[in-house]
DNA sequence: GTCTATAACATGATAGAC
DNA sequence: GTCTATCATGTTATAGAC
């Protein structure tokens, strides 16, 4: 196993543990034990516990911004854009559950520099999402519900999908992809 | 100041710190410093850091179950019941922001016994909420969206209200009480 | 009720041998 | 690349003086 794979392995294992117990509750000894090595050996592959956290959180945050950037310029209705975004959240949740959980729970433990970077990516994502809603409402494709409440309500549900995805035996990915957009966009009442 | 008030003060201060930095990142020295006393003195009022956390988390969890128990037997439409629950979440979020945040972020750090208790309260709440949706769908008051997805989507948003409530300058409590039920129940699309 | 002092241990990280 | 050994610091918690 070369150095990159080993590093990747450490980050994946860390994400799993951080998700389960929280960043602060996971010691470098815990992480090393899970990898089957000693704590000191970790430092041949990573430079600090902080670096691992930043690697996890920022990779997900960048992925989300990357996706919304491909959606925004498309010549499709607002509802289609929102559906595409919801589907991307579902897919990423399925593929990178631990990373998603880690981003949501532990970003607060990033050092000042990375926290600022994370929050600016998040702000950028929210601004682009808000703009899609604004245009949709202006074109009367969407109901005129308070825009901040709409942004918050939808993004919160999407961000927290991973919590619920752990119980995925209850519902298939396919059902999720049809019924979650219905819930978030059409609502429960006719 | 008598013993109960002092204890209460410690719990309120702890909730504030736990919310800001996370349970594990707050030491008893931090908490004592914030209270203007020494760490050792805390133990005259509480028996452990764990006990403080349990006190915070369980009080909120019990409040939610208590409220839904008053709503369930009422002779009103499902939509009215859901609106009442949404309003209760909004009110509690406004009154006990730190407690709500602490429950959401730090329940994972409860010891085994209290974690089990918390999860059973949470399960009980979800079951009662699910039943309201089930009846509403059976009576055709609500659309037939996958029930687990509906439960998840709505409760997630309500649980995470505190995150957004910190930016309360953006929207009034009154607007929240009208537009959040609209978003969650009516949806964005006509 | 609060203090000082301290026990007993866990933490992130590093140096240097192999 | 991994190990053992170690460091400096932080942790929860208690004993006993005032």
C-alpha cells in the first residue's frame, strides 16, 4: 500500500470514528488502534489531527459547491434545478455518509483558518441556493414563502439526511429520490 | 442564592458553553471560570459533568413528549395538530436555544444509561408524530408521501431550528410561525 | 460553599532506534 | 514505516483547611 492509499485509509477510518464518537472524543490512540498501528506511526502520513478533520470537512464542502455550480447555469426550470440538487445530496449521503456526518457535527472543531474557509464555502452554497429560489419565486414557478425560511428548511433537511440514511432499510434510495423532492417542494397538503 | 438556584445557574452556563464549543471541548475548569469559582467548587452542587449533560438533554426531551401528549387526544384535524407541534418547536427554540442545541449536538456523549433513556423518549416522540401523519393520510387530509420520509423531513427541520434562530434578525418569530408551517405542510409548489 | 493541593490518568505530539 | 519511550499539558474528581 503506497503512501497516498494509507493516508486515505486513515482519513476514512477517522471519519468513521469521528462520526460515531465526535472529533474530541476520538484520540490518536483510538484511531491508530482501529488502523492496527501505534499512534506515533500515524504521523508518518498526516501532520496532525486537525489536518485530518480539515481534509474531511473541506472535501465535502467543495463537492457541494462544485455541483451547484454546474446546476446554476443550466437552461432548466427552477424546480428541475432544485430536484437535481436534492438528488445530489441523496447520492453523496449514500456514498460518503461518514464524511457528511463529520462535516455537520465537527466543523466547529476546525482551527480558525479552516473554519473560516468552511464557513465561506457554506455561505457561497447558501447564496447560490437562495438565488435559485429567488428566481423561481419571481417567475411564479415557486410559492412566495419567506426566502430565508425556505432556504433553511430545505438545506437543513438535506444536510441531515445522513442521520436518517443509517436507517436505510426502511426505504430505498429510489423512493427517497422521488418522495423527498415531493415532500420538500410539493408539501404534504394538496 | 440557595442551592437550587446555584445548580440551575451551573446548568444554564454549561448549556451555553456546550453549545458554543461542544461537550467534550468544555472542561470543568472552563465552566467554573465562567461561573467565577474554582472547578472543585462545582462539585458542591452537581455530582459530575455527565449529570449536567443529562439534566439538559432530558429536560428538553421530556418537554417535547409532554407537549405531543397534550396534542394527540385533541378533537382537531391532523393539520391543526401538526401546526401546534411546529409552533411548540418554535417557542421552545426561542426560549431555550442553548438547551435545544445541546440536546441535538451532545446527546451522543450521554453515558449508556441516559443515552438509552434519551433515545427511548425520542423514539416515543417520533412514533406519536408518525401516528398523527398516518391518521392524516388515511383521512386524506394529507398527501400520501412515504411516511418515514415525511417524519424525517419535518422533524429534522424542527430539531435544527436553533441553528437558524441564531440569525433571528433576518425574520420575526411571527413570520416564522406562519411561514414555517406553510413550507413544511403546503410546500413550495402550487 | 469555596478554597488549595493533589491524585490518578489521558491527551496530542515528537525523538530516535530499528 | 513502525516501533518504544517520553514530554508537557489537560482531565475529572476528591480531601481537607478555612
